[in-house]
C-alpha cells in the first residue's frame, strides 16, 4: 500500500492545488447548494469520518476475485489512494485540473455548418451572441471528400451536412468578422484536413492574425476513417504522412493549435461498444505518436497538443467510467511506453459530443432528454469541451431554434445543476470506481491484441477493428429487434398516430447559386501562373518521401494564397498518392 489518503491530501493541497490557485482564481469564493449548504472543492474518504478513512481502503478486485493487474512494476496491483488519487495529479483519474470547473467551465463548442459560407457565418454569429465559447465547423460531403462543389462526384450534396468550402475565397467569407484572437476553432475534417487548414491559416493571416496566436483543433484523424467513418481518399501510408506533416508544422509554428483530435466519436457512431471506442481510439493515438517519433520529433515537443474526441452515449455510468479510465490509461502509456517527461504530455484532454446515433426520428422531442443525460455524463466525466446535439438532427441539419436550445442545455447544466461546484463528484463511488477499473482492464486487453498486429495500421489492414465493431453493432441491433433493449418511441411507447410537426432547415437554391458564382469568379480572377507554380511545388514535395524537408504544409499554404481550389489540391495528391479502395470483407 502506498501513502494514506491523509498524507496524499496534504501533499495535494500544499503542492498541486496551491500552484493551480496561484495561476488563476476560482469563479466564485463560495459554492453552495440551493439550500445554502456549502460545497467543498473535493471529496475523499476523509470526508466520511470513517475509521478506515486514512488507510486507503481495501485492494480492488475484479469479478473473478483476482487483484486488478496491468503489466509489471508500480501498476501491478490496484491501490485506490494512488490510482483514484487527486485531481490534477497522476494518473488523472479524477481530472487533469486541480479545481475542475470551479475555475473554468468547459468550452461550449456547438458544431455548425450548412449551405454556403455566408449561411454558416451568420449561424456562428448567432451562437456567439448566445454565449457559445468556441466554434466547431462542419463541412459538407464534397468538401470532406476533397471535391469542389461543381465536380460531377459532388452532385446533389451541396451544403446538406455542413458548409461548402472550395477555396480561400469561401474561407474568407466563412470567418468574416469572427474574433479569431479570442475564440478557438475546431474543424471536423480528416482526409483533406491539411489543405483546409492551410486555407484557415491563410485567411486568418490575411486578416492580421499571426498563425502563432491561432487557437483551435484540427480533427485530422485518418485512421478512424479506415475503421469507421469511411471518408478516406488516399491509402494509409501517405495519409499518415499528411497527418505527421501537420503535427510537425503545428509543433514548429502554431504552438496553441491541436493538430489532431484523435476521435472515438465516429467509431462509436459506427456501432462499437464504449470499450471498443476507447481502445481503438487510444490505439490510433499510439500510432500517431509513433509516426511523429519516427519523423524525429521528441515526444514532449508534440504530445502536449494531442487531443481526443469522444462520444457520450445513453448508458450514463458507463460513459463516466469510460472518460475516467481514458485519462488513466493514457497517462500510463505516455510515461511507461513513450517516456514522456512533461506532465502535459500525459494529459488526455478531450472534447465530447452527445451521441448522434442515439437520436430518433420518431418522437424527436424525446431527444432533448437523451441529450441532457448524455451531456451530464460528459460533464461528470470531466470533458474539456462539449457539443450537444439538437433534437431535430435525425431529420436534417439543425434549425437555428434547435441549435440554440441545444446550447441552452449546456448552460443549464453549468449554471443550475450544481455539478460544477466540486471536482469529480462521483469519485469514490463503489459502482463508478469498479466500472472504471473494469473498463480499463478490457481496454488493455484490446491494446495487447492490437500489438500482435504490429499496431493499429496493421490491425486495420487485416480488418480486425472493423470486424469487432461490425459484430458489436449487429449484437446491439439484434437486442433492439428482440426488445431486449428499449428505445422510447421506437420499440416501446411508440405512437403509430404520431405526425412530424417540427420545423426543418432547408438549404436554399439561392445559397448554392451564390456559392457557385463565387467559385467561378475565383477561377477567373486569380493569377494562373501562381496557381500553376504552387501546384507544381505541391506535386514535387508530395512525390518525395515524407520528412522535415518535404513537409507539404508550406506548399499547401502557398496554394491557398493563390486561390487554388480544394479539388485541385486534392487532385494533385490523388495523382501522387493514389486512391484507397477498401477491401471487401469476407
């Protein structure tokens, strides 16, 4: 047994907590319930006035009666004082910040994008005026696949699931008037992430915002595309090269930007379990770390800016346990396997989105309750930022009213529920801690299995994670079909007389015409010599092996400044790298 709770708490208060409160004060001097009962910053067994409070408690055991074990050395046996511990201290089970949300709330980052750049810019302004604290850009399907809107492959897809961005001209309109020096911007894009990021950097710098001060997140997680979402362009190896180029470029020139958001969200949306979501996401993260190390970067140069993106689904306590286990596993990996020395390299910082796949077209107002429960789980799990889905998203891109209501759900949790008054309110719950331990155990089993394939890229090549997800999705669907699992309004409490009466957002034909007119004007007014030269440089660098000397990001920024279109940039990369075709599963 390691230190007692009393010894550990004394060190935490005098060291970690004191340093944190010197850096920034808490939001209020007193936190209390509606009945005016004062709420402490943190609760531990010492607050139970128990005769066992100082001893750390018994060793946790799993359902088979064996001590919880993982590898050798100091993690061989579970110790509550050490492995649950204190917020802001390793292994960060209780959160990465000592004061939780008492100092700073999570970023309320609502995902938005539809139609032309003007339409989405207007929506962003509405959300910022309503109290949103970060932007999150959704792109339409042609943009996600690296096509211009007038490409035959893009027919019928303009602006229906996000905003259309074909060139720097669109990006300039999209960001017009937005305070890029005071907000962070998240962009949900993967295969064409590098060209789109180049456009963002170019647009910001043209407005006078230096790249080094820009703050935000690029999703840029190509491995989960091969596993789950299937929006891939190039084969795995050149795709990983592009991701590494962005990590290296961000490390050197954009220290406030998270160049990759390692995403379990889409893995979960494809039908995985919570354990599979966490295991495959962490395995993807390990692959990116190892690729950056091969490029010659030191782990502590780039790891502090790695971030994650998780789904918050319907099983309230399982989701909370998943978030808590995630932090502990990532800490162990970064310290033991990758020898990180900077504490920030060991932090798992993550954004959360409520589960789009859980939304039902039947009785859509029920989705308000689902989203509230899922959002509360994310907050109790310690998320750094949060998107709440709108109740009408099973039907269409959210209406302005539905998007505002989704934001209000977060604000009610933050302002009225009381869950932000103390750090990790569920820490020490026998159920939650047991579920956290079991989640961690099962994730390590998956990670050990993936290691046998040589890592996640090798596992993807043989279809291992794809098959695991497909089997889980089939099992869940069978349970629904047999009513072993119930979804209100779908297979229980259904209403055959229900009539849809909610307003839906429609993308106008005028929006499409305006966007296409800008694309035509851009092509006719730009300098053709600059276009030709920048594309030739991009082709030349892409054709060479990936290295610091052949990083394509500077060439992509040159392309963006020359108003080269996304389709033209991705066309060159398709010519050099080839296109990926997924093998048929047997």
